[in-house]
């Protein structure tokens, strides 16, 4: 335990940048630790003259509004769960409001309840691109998009709050599902144009195959969500669109993520199992699709399904950012041995399919 009265939340002093980066790298795992940058502006949690946490931020102002983007926030693992994070978030936001800030924004991983709950406790809302434009204008949205990791953050959601506390969060399952399909189809436009130029009929079959695979991706998670009896809301993650677009220019299909998210998260094995069940069902369906497609080798439709499913299978079993939100992360968090078995089976199948089709 620590004495909270001795935890001081204050602006970063010059020369503390390296120590903040060290704490950040200890707080994040694997790939995420590589993205911890040197802060220009930051608040720190100081305990007995030792930095135990920090929130890095930067200004992305519009013509009419002073906007702060919360770049990174973390607490030293040795001080996690002791109330340091809550104090750091609360005091930091109070300080930023005092500096004349009008709007604050942030990006958070979909299942990172420790971070987004602290944001929501400070009146942040998960918002759509429409709400960002409504609050900041189109030029302000473009600034948020290109001056933050927004274009590359697969599996992340955008959060926002303002001084008037009138930011609105709207989650409608039907609209979110439609958005999932339309967003993915539009972002793969360069790939579709390539197919269309080569062969119109092939374009139609590949497009239908892609819609089929997207339907299986969403439908299997829906079935799993019903089986696991996990109450929650469906939503598409609004980060990572540029990465999806970029990959399509290389002639490959990669999808924006969408999933069911519980209303309440729990730190129990049973709850982790409930989150993993939809991903296991999805994986089980996708593992058989390539073999089904091999029996329809003369069909452009089934050939496309086979290629898409084998591509997604590989990404689905990766349990680290930025691919963990596609399913591998939830399975890994539930049971590492089960994840290892699934990973081995997936790699063996990919090798087998490659040999059969080459």
C-alpha cells in the first residue's frame, strides 16, 4: 500500500523525459512498449520523488477551440491497482480545464477497461466520426485524424469530452453492423477497382465472397455472444481505417474490427471464458472454410472465400497489438495453452492449404 497523500500530480519538469519513457515501457507490453514516445508535454504522478505514472498530451487546436489529445497514459506496474491511476487522471483533467482547454480527446483499445473507464468517469464518451465532426468541424476532424495514431489504431475507439459536457454517445446495433459492412467495402475500393479492371464477372464474385466472409465474421461472434450469455453492445472500432486502405493498395484484404462489448467487465476466469467463446466459434468456422473452398476450385466465388479466410485466420490468432482485437487476444487471455493449440493448428492448416493450392 502507499500513502495517497504523498502522491503529487504535477506537470513534467525538464529532464524527466527519459524517466517517463522508462516507466511507460515497463507499463506496456511487447509491441505497445515500442510506441512509447518522448513527451513534450506531460503530467506525472510523483511518489516520494519517484515518477510512478504519467499522462502525455499535446494540443491539436482548431480555429475556435483549444483541443488537447491525451497521447499516452500509464502507471508503473509496481503501483498499479493502488489508486494512482484514478488520481492521475482526475488531477490531470482538472489541470487541463484550468489551462483553458475546450475539448479533450483520446484513443483507447477496445477491451482496455482500466483506461477507458477512467476516461468515462471523467465524462469522456466513446464517439463516432460524425460526433467528432459535429464538435470540432470537418477541419478539426482531419487534424485529429492525421495528428494522432487514429489512422493506424486497429481495435481502438475514439473518446471525447468537452467543457459543456454535451458530447453524445450513440450505439445502435443495426447502424453499427451496417457501418461495419460499408466501411470495410469502401476502404477496400482500390482492391475492388483492380478486380474490376481485370474482369467484371470476377469482381462481382469476389465482392460477394467478401460480403460472405464479413457476414461469417460478424455472425459467428453473434452466435457466440448468445451462447455465452454476455450482455453487451455491438460496435465497430473507429480506428485503423487508413491502415486498412493502405493494405488494400498492396492487393490484400484487411478488415476493420467490430465486436460485442460487455456492459460490465469482470476479472474472473468465467468472464474471460465468456469473451473467448465467440472468438473460438469464429475460429472454428474459419478453419474449415479453406477446405470447403478446395472442393469448389473452379468457382471464383469459393476461391475468393478460401483466400480471404486463410488470410484472416493468420491475423485472428495473433494475441498482440494491433491484431489482438480480431480474436486472438481474448482467447489468449482466457487460456494460453488453448491459444497455443489453436495457433499450431492454424499454422499447420495454412501450410497444408498453401501446398495443396500451389
